[in-house]
């Protein structure tokens, strides 16, 4: 899995912006989630496979197809 890949979690799609190994970050800081979201300009953070995944959700659009 590379940076900027698209991942699907619980039926929602996300674009991966950054990945960091857990041991590289200090998670003892108060409100570290909001700090990382603001600094890296992402809306979602996941912890999986020994890494922190910083992602942006790909919004789904509801639409009605117009017949010709």
C-alpha cells in the first residue's frame, strides 16, 4: 500500500495522505488526534498494522440520472 492509495473502511472510501510507524510519534501529548489532523490537513486518522494512517474521506454523491 502506497501513499495516496485509496482504502475502503466500513463501506467508506479514504485517500491515504501519510503513514507513520507508531514508535515514531509521541502519542502521550494531550489531544494528539486534533493536532495531527490540523497539522497535516486531514479529516480522518486510523491506527492499524502498527502505523498511524492520516487520510481524507472521499465524499459520496447521491444523484439521480436524467434519461435522454
